[in-house]
C-alpha cells in the first residue's frame, strides 16, 4: 500500500494520488484528490468523472465460446466437473488487457485429467491475461477439451441475446468495463464566501488498467466529448470565409505523404509515438483506435486507409502533414543509442 500526506494548495489547481494498492491481481484501488475548487465545482467534476470512468473506458473480454461437445448451455459433459453454464461463467470472469480492435479468435485445447485455467488459453498477439490462475474447468477423466473463443474490445456492458445458439457457439455476457466501481466525495474548507472544496475520487479496477491509467483515459474521453462545442463558432466562421474556396485536391496530399515516406529511413520513427506530437485529441483517438501508435505506423498507412477511419476528414490529414513537415518535429525523444 502507498499512502501520501494530503497537502492543499491555495494557488493553482492540482491533482494528486494519495493512496494506491493492489488487493489482488484482479482488484486495484486508487484514491485521488483535486483542489482547490470553488463551491459546487467538485460535484460537477466528480459526477462527470464517475460516469466517464464507468461508461467511457474500453476493455477487452471473451464474448463467445464454441465447442462440439456442447449440446446446450445447461448441459453437462461427461468427465468434466462443471456444467457448461458454469464454464461459460468462468470464461466471463477472465480479465484481458489489449489494444486490439474488432473481433479476434482464441482457443483452449487441453487433455485431462487436470485443471483448466486461463493460462491454457491460446491468445493472439498483444493480448495479455491479467491472472493466469483463473479457474475454468476441472477434467476428471483423460478426455480432450477443445473450445473456440472470440475476443472483442468495446465499452460498457452487453447482455447476451436470448436463444442465440449458432453452430455450437454460445454468446457470453460481455463486461468490457475495466473500472469496477468509482465514488466521489467532497470536503469543504474555509469560511463564508471564501469556502473552497477538495474533490476525492476513489477508483477500483479489474487489473487490466491501474486506477491512474483509468483516470487518465476517462479524462481524455471526457474532454473529447466537449471539443465539438469548443470549436463550434470557429468552424462556423471558417465555413463562411471559405464557402467559395476550392478544397485542396487529394492527389497533392498523397504526393506529400509519399515524400515523407521516402525520408522515413533516415529517422528512427518507430520510437516516436503519436502522443508526443501536437495532434488534436480527436485525431489522436482516431489513430489510436486504428492501431496507429507511432510515426512509423502513420507514414506506412495510405491516404485511402486514413480516409476510411471513422470521423476522419481531409482536414485532419492536412493537420497531420503540417506537423510532420515541421523541421523540428523529428527531434523529440529519440533514443540515445543508435541501432
């Protein structure tokens, strides 16, 4: 357990982690403070942050299981101690960490007798099991157990549709939320009109994210939701000024991207991550959801593929080009040792 003394600043708004602990591999706890706030601001931020923590952060979990041995969800398999329903519930509890998007395949192939745990799952790359000891089934006889699994990344909670048995596959209730619980409380101090507030945030996660990582992700997602309102007037003025202007042809953007790719070998771009660039939160999130994490990934992505990204526009590509063509851009945080 890590504890720090709470110190209150009366000058600038600051946040701090005052307690952090790992109760188990699948339960992390963190407590944070934000201060000083004016009266009423703590509740405004606390309520919004709690909703963002519980509803806006993405997670990865098993959403479907398939086996030829399964007759129906409430059947039993000779030689296996648990019922099919119990096995599906155990699969639901497995905690995964991944940045992959879309649906991916995994599998279990075990020969009994013995115990089947999450360690026996064969996963795609970039998918990590948080707790390898999670129990799945107990095989009491020398039989082969083969289960095909589907893994998906999303947000929130998705209840399996009723009677959705297809080709021996069963859907599993999907709990994508990495944050298991979040609370906020407010402490007031001062007198009269000079009263100020401290916001306390408590976060419990399933281990796929630390509470600090969850707080960072929820804050970024919450900011992204307000960006359209922030730039509403700017976009209206921009449209009025440029309604008679011709948009830059796509082929010029393509040529500029190609020129940048030619110079890629001269720089170790795989060590420069997109979060080190001055990208807008919207562009950053669009690229991140498309598994584009470094400048090398970005330059190896064609203009056509970029335009296929949801909510991505030609103006976003122009913004990226403006950053990439800046001479000083490639000087950030490169490794000291050359390879």
